[in-house]
């Protein structure tokens, strides 16, 4: 079974995504009996504001109020919490974070990273997870949550690209 999150269309209303992600996060935290503190919620909102990944220092810059920038440890603690709760993914190749459209559980995912616009689509193809787990098992390795990051061009950018740009 495949669960697909596609790239947004050019006329996409992203405010709807942010509202849905925040509401789902509150529900997940309530069910898990953990606190989505105002600061954690604010960090999640910043991460969810785009379909592109955001770095920790950009999050810190956006949290700056009255010239006071939060300490890096406070942002990293909030991100660790959000990752642990399955609300945010860390993309190692970008050293950045993206909100999870299937929030609430640890799961494998395949991230399609557009090299042009920076948007990221999250695929959840269980056959890919099984293939990775099977190959790993053949060499005695146990996979907990396989993550694959793939760079390329999204549908919107491919449409606008010249044939040799892909």
C-alpha cells in the first residue's frame, strides 16, 4: 500500500496545511499525554509554514523578539520533542526540518527534494520500506525507520524547466 503526499500546486492554499498540521499535532500530543508547549507549537508552526525544509538557525531568527534571539539549545530541544512525537522529520542532506503530513508515529519515508524550488514531497511507500528492511536483514542489520532522500525536480519545476535541466 502506498501513501503519497504530493507537491503543492501553484495555486495551493498553504494556510490550510498549517492549520491542519497544528490541529493534528495538538491531537497527537493529547493522545500521547505530552505537552505541546507554546514554544514547541511556535517551532512547529515555523517548520510547517512551507513545504520546504527550514534550518534550526532560521527557526531561531524567526523566533527572535525584541532583539533577543533564543538560545540554540531551546530550539533544538523543541525540535527533538517534535521529532520524537513524529510531528517533524529531520532531513540529513539539508540539515533541516520539515513538518510531517502523517504525524504521530515513527515511520519510514521517502523524501523527494526539489533542487529548484526547495519544496519537499513525502512518500510513504511500504514496498520501499520492506525492500530496505529485507536487504538490511540479509546482512544482519535491523532497520527501525528507513528514510530515503532523493533530489530532483518537482512536477511544477519540471513543467517550467528546459528539457536538459532535469
